[in-house]
C-alpha cells in the first residue's frame, strides 16, 4: 500500500464511466489534415478557425522573432521578459480591438483566471453563466467573491441577482461570448444593459469569436454593437489567431491595474517572442482577408442545416463554427467518435467534466480549411454513424 493507491482506484472508476482521458500524439499535416496513431484524418477538432497556424506569413514573422530573441522570454513581463515583440503585439491588439490598451497573458486560461481574481474579492459578487468555460469558473472561485451561477443565458436571473447584490462593494458579470462547447452566443447586449443599470462590470471572453465574428473580426461584442463600451474583453491568440497566449483589451486604467495585480501575468514567464510575432501577423490577415470568416460562417451554417434536417440533436442557438451533436452518454459518444475516425474524420468526444453530466456530445469544429466536399463527407458519415449508434 502507498498513499497514492487511491489514484489507481479513481482512474479505474473514470475508465468504467467512459470518462478517462488518454494522451494521443497528433501530427499536423497541413490543409486541415493530421495524423493520429498512424491514421491520416481530416481534423474537425481544432480551433484553428482561419487556418492560420500553418500559414507561411505567421511562420516568417515567428522566425524573425526567434532569430532575434531566441526561443524563450527568459522571465515574466514584470522582470525582463517583455520585449519589443510583446510591446508591438499589445499595441496591435489595442488598435485591432479599438480599445485604449491591451495586456498579454501566458494563455487565455491565465487571462481569465488572473483578471477575474484581480477585479473582485471578498465583499464582491461575481455572476457566472452555468456553461462558461472552466477558466472563467476557476477565476470566479479563486477570487473569493460571492459566486452566483445563473442558468445559461438567463438574463432575468442576472437582473434578480444584481438587485440582491446591491450592497456588494463591486459586481462583475462574466460570460463566454461564443460558448465553447455549445456554440451559441451570450445575450451580450442584454448583459451589458443589465450591468450598466446596476453599476456592474462586464467581462466577455471572446476566445472563440475573435477573428470569426464581427465586421472587422473583433468578435461578438462588435456584432452586438457594443464597441466603445468599457467592457473587459478577454481573448486568446491560440484559436483563430493561430498562435499561443491570452490577452485582455480595455480601458487604460484596467490594463494598468492588471499589469500590477493579475497574478497569472505577474508570476508567469512572458510569452515566447515568436508567439507574439505570429499573432501580430495573424491580426494583419484577419483585417485584410474578411472572406476567410465569411466563408467559414456560411459553410458552418450549411453543415448545421444539413445535420439538423437529418434529425440530429444540435442545440438551438448554435451560430458559428462550433457545432455540437448531443448524444448524452459518454461511452456512446466515444464509440461514435471512434467510428468517425475509422471513416477519416477527427471529431472531439466531449464528456464531463467539460460538459454537464448527461450531455456528452460530438463537437465539430469547422475551419476555413474544410472544403465543401469535406463538410459533405463528414455530414454523410455522421448521419450514418449516429443512425447505428442512436442516443
Ligand atoms: N476561454 C475559452 C472559452 C476557451 O475555450 C479556452 C480554450 N479552450 C480558453 C478560454 C483558454 O484559452 P487558452 O487555450 O489560450 O488557454
């Protein structure tokens, strides 16, 4: 017996429940293809929405930074890790987002956790959508503020909780803009109005919407007409921007505050300069090539219609490149994902704790690298596979 034996028992339990995660090695092959366990698959599980992670323009920019600064940042931004590449990207992000300033974090996860914990604490109230990303939930919990989880998108509960929180020192609403596992959009305009009425702050995580939504690619805040409001905008460089790292964009005072108080930024090594350079190049592409997001969104809409009309269970309100197909049971979801792999498609099997119990799902993540023929092939195989693995 060792003090670690309980771990093996727990792993066995997770395996029995279909909830064990296994490591896999994925080799990107370009053009949306990858190789997993020796099999060539079309990748419908990546967040590289605009196909930029393999873009030569990003590589060229990253190579220049790599040659100049080396592979690592050497220290946190507060100490000596902030290079010209970091400064340039922060300025570029602020211009892109139309905000006073922006601040980089090592990851989007760290941006959410560190920002929430820097904005609220004891004596404050934080309101969190039930389906928010884990990093928002973790930030709320770490903050020590009183946490109120509201039903998904339920603006009436938000209003009620804000009334109840009238005596709180500070109030903060946190939400994904495009929900990462459900693919639907938060009622951002209503949340902003409620926040403004009650003197609350609003933090919007645009991780899956930056570069994908909005006339200039700024995300769903732009699409909702919320430009210019003092919203705390969180983003990641790791999805549509094809790089790595997180950021917050907003008013100057907010950014100054986070630079000296957000612990996940203060006590973690700054981003690799090459990641900053690649993200800068990606922002240029987002601005110059709006056709990428337009094609992505119209292809996603076509796939959604095709799957829905075949009777598959797609949650209502799904609007972008994330298309979940609900199955419910984790084992069945895994079996369906395996069957799709045998037909050449990599689709993520999403299970608890990523989603609530009973809502396991296949999550299709479309990118601009999927051709109409790829999408048609996936739809046909999915319909066939799910007929033989009914939920
Ligand atoms: N927010 C959301 C909504 C996400 O889906 C993710 C990543 N899955 C993150 C934040 C974290 O971003 P990063 O991968 O850059 O840590």
